[in-house]
């Protein structure tokens, strides 16, 4: 196939691309979505499934409030089960200092009408009857938060988009974006050139690489998150997301997804040196939570493996088994009635972090018709439904109902000189 044309062409079939395709197709817009691997194969199927308003940046809260409203009707809207549960998000405190930190967020939530409150240790134990940790001093709880099964959601959006006429191209990477006189006009894909009036970039961890040749700086770094899944446990944990000594969420089949809370890994690549300086102002806040590693990924980036979009159809980093086993041990101590815990599988995913922890959403200044939604900084799953709705409205020139200035694509701008941008 070559020189096909769409009103809107979307690059990247994670939750953001698929939800945008769905909302556009529903509005009768012709859409093509191009995914280098399988829909939802990267972050969107690998996350913990938390749909969280609690402890969000105030700029994101109005979007998350709308997203939660959309989540509550999403199974009906998409016509399929997503294992959506609205049973709260709980951050546990083991010392008074953490509890006091949590309390500072309550007025922010309240200003937006949220039901966030501090629970006493007794209330935590009432909420989680099998929880047996006597160190717990209480927790921050938002009952309207929820969770869903990540493996189901991007795929459900893509199927529903396809049923409304969107064309979904899997195993079709986009190598570059073509523009004429500043207007985005076509994609170069593995299936040839695709013309489009509007192009949307929802490429998650790959975004800086795709935009760099256009002279667009997107200073995002990869942070590796790790998750493990247990055997079916003979206890019920209310199907909420809890963050304590470990982070966990019970699935509808009784298995529990476990992760090491507040621990993250940065595998150094050449990008670490290009974009790392943009993170220096916030480095102190995260120091101690991060572990850096120099190894395979540095070699791969030096060999140029991440510079094309076909070598890694699906980014599939190796999980930190030791850390996951430690997390499972802590979980077992807190839930002795769960019995012996076996980790049936584990996986990892690269999250695309921005220096200010906020995503980039909107039309890229100086590039008419080129839109992006990326850099969700480890918290984009919950936002997927609202971002899909907002992107579709932005593209059609409709009011979005939200202040998107904090997410402006040029807030880090410092034009990169490339051969392509010099000739643009
Ligand atoms: C371990 C882990 C835990 C997380 N936990 C949570 C959580 O509990 N709650 C929450 O809200 N968020 C969480 N997140 C973050 C969340 O998963 C992401 O923010 C969200 O999924 C981002 O969606 P996306 O569509 O932007 O990116 P992705 O899902 O990464 O999709 C981008 C897609 O673009 C494709 N692509 C890239 N380049 C090209 C190209 N050139 N051509 C074609 N296709 C291309 C990729 O193959 C990929 O499928 C977590 C993430 C991880 C990894």
C-alpha cells in the first residue's frame, strides 16, 4: 500500500493513540492509527492499573476528575469488560512525618470537590480486614479512585475505533513525519507514505526520537517500573490500589499485582546525557528512590538500536526479580492469611518521564497540524479516556473545557539544530 490518505493519522497505539482514534472515529473523522508493534504492547498494558486522582499535580486534577467520570461509563461505552472497580486509592503511612505530608494534599483535593481524607490505623484495618501490619499509622484515602485491567483497555479502544471506521495498522512503524511550509502533511511508514491533514504523535517512550528530526525538543527520560503477579490468593483485598511498603492491586481473578513502592530504575542511555540536565532541578526530590544502571541499554543506544522503530517492536525490559521478590515478602508479612505466595510472572516497562512530571498535550507551535500527547510520567493510564476526548476536540477545533497551558508542548523548547529543521 502507498500514498493512502486520512484526515487524521495517529502514530502510536497505546491508550492515548487508541482513545484518540476512538473519539475521532465516533465523530465521523477518517482516522488511521499506526503502531510499530501490537496495540497496547508497551506502557499501556504493563502498568499497575491505578486510576488515581489522589496526590495529582493540581494542574492535572480537573482532567482526572473528568477521566474518572468517563471511566465509570467506559465498559458500556466500549461494549466490553475492563475489570473497572471504583473502590479507592490508599497511600499508607508508617510514621508521622509521612502522615503529615499526606495531609497537606487534602485541601488541594477538597478544592476540586474530592472526597480524599486521612484514615486512622483502625480505619485502615477495617477497610482491609486481612491486613496485619502493626507499623501502620493510617493512610490517605480517596474512595472515588479506581483501577482497571491494563491489558484490556487500549485494545478495547482500538476495537471500538475500528468498528466505527478507523483503520488500525499494527506492525507498521512510522520512520518520519513530513511537513511542507510548516504544515504536517504525511507519514513515512513501513507500508509507504500516508497523507494526512493532521498528525498526532502518541508514541510514549519513543516520542523524543520521532520529533527530534523536526527540531522539536521533548526532554523525556525512561524510568523502568517493575511488576509481578502472584498465584490466586484465598483472601479478598477490596480491589483497590494500595501503596505502602509495597504497592498492590488485586485482580478480578484473585491474583495480586505487586510492585516495589517508590523504587524506580533508570538505565542510562545516550539520552540520559542529552536530557538529564533538564532533570537536575528536581533531582534532589527523587534522590534515593532511583537506582541507576549502566549496561545493556547504554550499549544498545550507542549501537543505534533505539534510533529506529523496528528493532524493538515492543520495549520489553527485564524486570528486577530480586526487588519484586522482596516486595512479595513484605506483602506476605502484611497479609499472613494469604498463605504461601508464588510469583507466577513478572515484567517491566519504560515510563516516559518529563522534568516537571506533567504530560505534553496539544498542537506543537510552529508545526501546524502536528499534535502530541506524550510524557505522561508514569501516570497516564488513568488519564487515557479524557486525553482521547480532549485530543479529538482539539483536532476538530472544538473547545476542550480545560486549561491546557501547563501541558504546553513548547515549555521546554530550545530548538534543536538538525539538517531537517534547517531545511524546513
Ligand atoms: C510499570 C508501570 C506502571 C505504571 N502504573 C501506572 C498506574 O498505575 N496508573 C497510571 O495512570 N499510569 C501508570 N503507568 C503509566 C502509564 O502506563 C502510561 O503513562 C500510559 O500507558 C502511556 O500511554 P501512551 O499511549 O502514551 O504510551 P504507550 O502505551 O507506551 O504507547 C506508545 C505506543 O507507541 C508505539 N510507537 C512508538 N514509536 C512508534 C513509531 N515510530 N511508529 C509506530 N508506533 C510507535 C509504541 O510501540 C507503543 O505501543 C505505569 C507505567 C509502567 C511502565
